[in-house]
């Protein structure tokens, strides 16, 4: 197995190992070690079935079915279909998923550990996925801000990114916010966490899911969230993945900030996601 870094701060491509190889405990452990060191692993051009993607998820942890059942794979509920395609007059999956910077499932009490994303139908251009390391973001904070956020908690919510469904037609903004809180009640997480594997600190929270820092006034909160966005989105400290057919990406849910770029008109994009605890 050969590991090749794809950027200075996050991500590595794995060579000379197959999905079947990872079933071997020794190989699995080496892959997971590489993941914890790099936060994001890239396997290029894998021709694997949905069942094999789920099997890989089972090898490294426990797959968690997507909360919205209508967007689950019909044969493998562990898979969430992210797609802008229309099949038989109906959306094939969830469109425009993750087109903002975030850490997966930070709006839940118990976030998942890993995310597996497999490229099924990839456009010729657009629909790239951007990554940034939460540890590197923390490192770039000034001493002033590190001291200011030490020991603080923050509230996370889906309010800013709540997906409106047909049954919400006619709802007021207040009613929509109430519905968002009913489906996903706001949760609290430490603003700075320690990676249990590397023992290094990382920042937990991004502007669209992180609502506010407990103990900050409105001005402090605004200033801090804007600073975090500036650090997270700095391309000099990130990695841009340009997809090719069959790519499989595996990342650490809490430490890998990510966002997908817009898919251009008349371009189709379908990926299969599995969340793993």
C-alpha cells in the first residue's frame, strides 16, 4: 500500500490496495491509521457495487441509515443518494446536498465518525468537493481567539439549512424554524475538541450549522463566525477534489470540513454516501 499526499494540510491518495484487501484486519488497520493521519483518503476509479460500499463501511464501523427514507438506496438503506438526476419523472436523490462548508452531522447529539462517498455518475466539469482541516483551522487562530474560545460550548442547528418539502407550502418563516427544531432539536458541542487518535485540538463548527457560541454577545459571535469562514475557505490551506468516475472518498466526519461546488446546468451528478459510526 502506497500513500501519496494530495495537499500540505489534508488528504492522501491510496495506491495498490483494493476494497477486498481492506477486509484483512491488518490492511484495514493501516488504512485507518492513514486516515487518522491525513483526515481524508482517496481511492481512484473503483468499480464497486452499492453492496460492496456498504460492506466496506461495515469493515470500518457501523453504517447509519440516512434519516430521510425517501432518499435511501432502494436495496441498501445505509446509502443516501445525492443526485440532481430525474428518473421516471421523480428526483432520484437529494439535490444540492452539502453545497456549503460543514462538518457532517454536527447538528446531532452523537455525530458519526466517518463518511464514505462514491462517485456513480460524475459530470465532465463542476461538482468538485472542497476540503479543509479543522485542526489546521484551529492552529491558524490567533492566541487571542484561542484563549477566548477555550472551554466554551456552541449551539448547532439545521435552521439555516433546513430543506423545505412540499408539505411545508404556506408555512411562515417562524413555522419553518419551529419545524426545523422539531425534526432536529438544537444541540450543544464543545467548540474545541481533542482528536482521540492524534491527541491534537481541532475546531468544531462552521457558520451554517453553528448557530452561536455560548457566552458570546451578538458582535463577538458575528466576528468569530466570519473569522472561521475566512480560515476554512482559504484555498491555500485546503484541497479541491476533481472527481473522476468511480472515485471513493473516505473522511473523518468531525475534522474534515467540506463543501461541494455547484453543478453546472445540463450536467448530471450522482454520488452514494454512507455515514459510519
